[in-house]
C-alpha cells in the first residue's frame, strides 16, 4: 500500500469512542496502511460525548466556515482535528452545533434513535467530501464504516459525480451487524432528493431501515467487505447478488493480509 491514499470515513473510531467492531476496525485498518507506507486520513463525527480536552481536539479555522445546505437550511460546518497518540495518525471531526453537540452518539438515554439522524447522515457525508476538497487530497480508496456514514457512496456517485478530485477514487463499504430498530425519519427520501438525486436511485429509502440504508451504500460502492461474521440474511443475500468484489469476514487478529490483498487486487486493480 506504499504511497496509496486511503480515506477512512467512519461513524466511530477508537480511542474517541468505546470499542466495537466498527470503532476497532476503523482504527486498526488505517494503522495497518500507515505502517505499510500508505497515506491516510480518518473522518468521523464530533459527537458531544467525545472529550475534546482529553483528546486534544482543536478547530481548523482554514477548513471550517462553509455552510452546507441540508433540506433547504444552511448548516455551518466546523472541522476539528486530533492526533491518535503514538500512531502519528490524524483524525478529522465533522462538527455542527445543531447536529452533534448533544452528549450522545446515535440514540437518547432511552435507546431511541435521534429524530434527525437522517439529516446528521447527510451532513456528515457532505461535510467529509467538502473538507477533502478543501484539503485538495485525492484518495485512491475511500473506505466507509458504519450506517451514519452510509450515504457517502451515494453522494460521491451522484451529487459530486462531476468533482474531478474523486474521478479515480474507488469506494469500499464495510457492512456490519449494527442494525437499529424501526426507521429513520420517513421524510428522509425527500431530503436526499432535495440534492437533485434522482428518485430511482433512492426509492428504497421510502422506508429508511438499517438494511435499506446499507443497500444504498452497496449499490454505490465499488467493492464490499463483510465487517461482521453474522450479518442479517437480507444483507448477506444482497451482497451475494451484487456482482461486486466482496471480501468475507475476518476477525481483527487475521484481517491485515486479507485487507491488503483485497485493496491491491480487487479494488485498485
């Protein structure tokens, strides 16, 4: 992976959030590429329960200050950055007072999904892409982890399809068993269509379940990875029918060689 540029976009990353399948892999995979001489950037949301002082987050003024339009409302984009100790890895945080100030990630204290999670997902996807444009950093691979990041492939292939920085970028999405009950906001499809994304591309989001969000990500990715050993049958079947390169599940202790080979032979080939 020497000199390859890989952008990791994740809903959660250790050490900023507790260890899960997603947060651990979102740290270990970039760490692996970094050791192989690749160039990496990691992006995640700046949830309000991330301790800014302990992790030494600071705002990057030259990257902040854009307004993103979400469902016809201007939402200011704030970019913060921190370094993972001992790894010399920079993590960029997508922030906005309205969407990410609350002291929780995706659910309230009763375990209920936040009603604006759909808008947070749109904001996160657009915020990552706009920031990478400002950095003028063209990734060879964009690797997406977690359902809050799942709109990124769609936005890259549709809303930003004429953006020259990403012309050569290949999108990889890892699918995990991180499902949620019920659906996101029923009006989500109209908020996505507001960005001039054709209805046929997102018709499935008329019912914005976890499975349907991930199907949109699968449809707009170039290659896929099974991030959990036990995926919902509906998603396993969809992956098998996708006719795209799919890497099976490998646990943390065994993934490195498999991911490297998959990146080199199936994604970049």
